[in-house]
């Protein structure tokens, strides 16, 4: 009897990580995308203030933000696998999985626009001419694919 109990507990010990891996993987991917989005939001603060005249123009901060956007856009599609629609207090709208091709295309466009702006921005005038288009793309994706906080 004791042998059976030890075998049963041992089996549970070894099997439980396998059974739990989809749940923990789902939570992990949600945490990763939330952290990535938080980084994008943080990178946007300074350029946003520059556009509103609340902070002086700083090319290094603008370029750092655009690099953050390009990197996030390249990583983001993989962070929305099937099965990660819920949990982890995600704000990802169901529309992402209903139209994944459009979502991925928008992320690609966001990354491409960030890289284009990175090459084009060299001063305050070029910043004001190029940066808003990148932000419009970012905001447009949020309008379609971000759910309201619950």
C-alpha cells in the first residue's frame, strides 16, 4: 500500500508540470506581451511630451523610442498564440484571433513605419513630420484590438 502511494505521488510530481505547462505557458505569454506593451508605453512618454511642447526635443530619446517600437513589433506576433485569449488580466480583444492576419500585418506596418521614421528623423522638424504617423498606426491597432479594462 505504501509503495502504491509513493508511486502515485511520484507520478503526480512528474506529470503535473506537463499538465500545467499549457496554463503556465499561456500566463507567461500574456505576461510577456504586457511587459512589452508597457515598454512601448514608457518609450512613448518622452516623444509624446515633445510633440505637445511639454519637453524639449531630444533626438536620442526619439530614436530610442522608435527602436523600442521596431523591436516590439517584431516580437509581438508570436506573443498572441491560440489559447492565450484569456487569463492574466489580458486586454487583448478576441478580434486578434478572429483576424490574426490583419493583426500581424498591422504590427508589421508599425515596425516598418518605426524603422522608416528612425531613418528619417534627424531634427525637431522631421520628428514632428514623421512621428505622428507612427503613433496613429499604434493607436489604430489599439482601437481595433485592445479590449476595455474590466
